[in-house]
C-alpha cells in the first residue's frame, strides 16, 4: 500500500513553473481489475433497512414487469405465437423492465421528498456554516473552452468561497488540456487577469503538453504532482458553478464521515436559452430531484459518480481509482471515456462509501443548446458506457456498482431495442395485411382487427406502459404543489402544469429522433468507429440549414419508411404509430424550432425567478467585454509580461526522437527558417505546428524575434 504524503499546504512561491505551486507528489497506480490492492480498515456496511429498501425497488420492478409480460403474452397467444411475435414479446418484457425499474426509483423518491429527506449522507442545507479543518483543492479541467466564460464562472465561485470567510481552506487549479494554440494563450491571458482580480495567492494554472487519457489522465497527473498537499478535491466541469456555502458544507460532511470517499451533488441546469435547453432545464429541475432522491434512498453508500460537481477524498482516489487502459482497439479498447462510473466502483470495491446529496442546493451546470449538440455529446457517452462491458467482469465489485454499469449500458442499448420493437410490429402488420387471412379491415376502426390477438387488451397494455412513463412526471408536479415557496418560484401551479404538459408533448416529438441517433451510435460503435472527443458548444443553438438536412436526414427517412409501411396496412395502424412517425417525419423542423429561443414565459424555474447570488455574479462577469481574439504568437509578441510567464511555465525541452510533437517541431522549424518575417512565419504554421512551437521555449523565442 502506498504511503499517503500530506502537508498543510503547498508553498505559495512557484518553483520553476510560472503558474504552479511547489509539487507535493502522491503515488497513483492503475487499479488491478482482478483484485483491489487494499481495503479500508473499517469499510461501510449495509444494514437491514437498506436491504429492505433495495428489496422494495427490485420486487416492485419484478412485479410490474411480470404483470406486463403476462398481459402481453395474453395479447399474442390467441391462435399460437409466431416467431416474430415471440421476438416482440421478448423485446417488450426487456423494455418494460427498464421502464418499471425507473418508475420504482421515482416512486421511492416521491415518498422520500414528501417526508422532506433525500441525502444519503447527513448534510445540512441550512443553519450556520461549519468550520473546516482540512485543505481542499478545486480542480477545473478544461479542453478548448471559451476562456472568458470559463474564468468568469471560476471567479464567481472563488468570490462565493471568500464570502464564507473560509477561503484559506481552498486552493484553485485550472488544468488545461487545450489543443487549440490560440485558446491556450487566451486561457493564460484570462487566468492572469483572474489572478490579478482575486489578489493572487491560491490560484494556479497548468497546461499539459500531452493530453493522454483526457480528463481522467488530467486529474491523475495533478494528483501525482500535487495531491499530497490536500485531503479533498472538488472536481468541476467547464460549465460548472457552485456556491461557497455548498462547497463548505460538502467538505465538512466528508470530514465528519471518514469512510466516505465521494459525495456527489445533483447539478441544476441554468442559463438555458434555446427551447431544447429550456426543456431540459425545466424537466431536470422539476423531476430530477425526485428521481435522484429515490436513487440515493436505495443506493446508500453504493452511489455513483457523474464526473463533476462532486467532492472526493484524495487518499481513496489515489489508492484505488487509477484507471487501467483497456486492451484492444478503439472504440472498446484504450482509455476509458466514461471514467467516473469506474472510479466510483473501484473505490467502493475497497470499502469506501460513495454518497449522493440530491437535495443539497447550490450546484449548477449548463446543457447543450440544441438536439444536435446533445446528440454529439451523447455519442461520446454512448461509447464510454459501452466500454463498461469490459469492466463488468472486474472481481469483487459491489453488485450495485455492477448495476450502475448495466443501467449505463442499457440507457443506450434500449434505443435500438425500441427501434427493433417498432419495426417488428410493422413487419407483423405487413404480413397480416398482405398474407391471408387479412387482419386489418380496409375501412376505419379504432383498433386493428387481430384474429390471433386481443386488440382491447393490447390497448390496456399500451396504456399502462405509458402510465409508467407519465406518472413520475405527475408525481413531480404533485411534490411541487406541496411546497408553496417552490411553487411560486416555478411561476405558480397553473403555469407549472402548463409547462409539464408542454414538456411531455415536445419530449414525445424529440424522443423518436433521439432513438434513431442513439441506435446509429450503437451500431457505429459495434462496427468499430471511434467517437473522438469534440469540444462542446455552449452558446446559442442555431444550426445551419445544410447541417439540419444532413444530420436529420436519417430520422426523416425512417419516418417516411414507417409511415408508408403503416399506410400500406391500414389507416388505424398509421394513427396507432403516429406519435413516433410524426416526430421522425418532422425531425428537420423540430430540430430547427427547438434550437431557437422560445417559450421563455412557460418553462420557468426557481433559478430564473430568484437566481442565486453566485449565478448572478457569474453571468455579470461573463457579460463583460472579452479580449479581442488574436493569433497566439501575435499576442505573445505584443505582451512581454504574458510571454515571460508563459516561458517560465514550460518544462525543459526534450527531444525524444520521431514522436508526433517532434515531427511538428521539425516542420515548424523548417517553415520558420524559410520565412522572411514574423507575419509570414505564423501564416505558414498549421495549428498543430503552432502548438508545438508554443511548447518549445527555444523555437518560440526564435519565431518571435523574426
């Protein structure tokens, strides 16, 4: 077992690195998926009460699934069950189990919040702030993000912590993996401005030359260099925002529970402008706390990690959560993209507790502005979750941790399953229409006339299945009605009910499109296509017309094929499938409509009605004029102070042979030597070559001297 080196704090005076404190190393090795290297001396235990909670959720899921499976069998069994009907039955049971499982958790959350509880770890959201005895690092990993917006949010969080009077307990690290050279230098500029505005001292910046393993590698590298100086780390995302009070209470909760390795908050979506993002913001704010409270109620100390807006005990993370590289080629092999689930599971395997605080306020995030942006991020998550198939067999994982992996995988596998379910239904209908006997009459009737199936019972099965999807939304609305202050912040009960109705209708139109997008993603991954790692767009959601036609072409084609097939059978079947077909047929106008600002008076949330102080301050700072964009090398040539800080932050030059960086350096050197002026040199350099030059002090000074 590695010895954990601790220290009161890192030296304020920077070492050779112009932006960083003196290093306090902490060993961190890749976890063994066969056996945990060690376990805590007093691991958390599961009591009888928690076992009963889990039994309730699982038994309710089994009961609902069993009842639905029996009724569906009764629908198709009249006259014998064909092979395609057996396939439909199997798919229906699997999908119903998924819906029933979510319903059971939501029902539990409804009861928990009705009793005014919800956190799986004791933590107060009110009362005087506790005094802290430990040191915490706040980590902000970033990759090609808008530097002005990024530093504005960090500035607001910093000021919020200072307002608590316990700012000395926190140090701040911007951990950049940025590969765009212009953004890299703009980050350094924005960071120095932030440092000056905050008085300096405890803010640090580090840019990695090699972004191996992306975010997980970024944080792992920080732990190996500086982790020994801190007890806890609060991990943020580029769009994260947290209040100082919340962060202080999180640290105190970890101090008071020495067996806790991680405490995950429920981030609330803010700053939504487009219809799509406002829809996500409203739904997440109204239904999210109930679902999360239900999950926390029966997960207990076996919670999950969502990668940001969480606090982690560095000792537990360093000992257990160093990720191995999966064998094989991408997309299933290589570095684990959805690292957070795995890190939580590995820490829980060693006996540490993983907790959730879904009713702790003061934790915020943003959401992609359009359905296409959401689908692009979702594609990366899909690949990361499917990688968990290789982690499922890890020895000695807690069964709840395995369940987290299964539900993560299932959240994407269910999309092609729904699509297959619909297509099989159409095939059965086509067979019934064109192969005697004729199951669908040529005239109009409310339900298909199935000689070998029960149409009335089928309607009941469909209705009850839809109820399992709709009732949790109604329960969230009922919870809203029980709290006068929250109801007022949502704009009143009537406006909230109108919002729920609109959310259900718009979501129903979007769902079929997402089903197709996720099905395509799963197929691409199974065929070996890697998603890569794209920068997330965070501004408005406007999409060019050409992009709309190109991206929504496949869902539209699916809608045309389904509509034609259903019409070939009968009008009743077309009407029966219209909720899916309409969303697909109108995918292009729906995509364009939801990407624009709309319904601002409808989807009102508490953070809009009474915005918290940290959100107001972050938006105020973000609205201030940003520096004009300029090429990185031109900025450094004009700003000698920034150039000095940049050069002092660079590591010693290394020449390791024919690596990618050295190749770009060699080409850049040749271009620079062949150029007669500075302007000509920077015009000829590609972004990768410019990035290599920025990381090499000798060549950088050479080009600036042109």
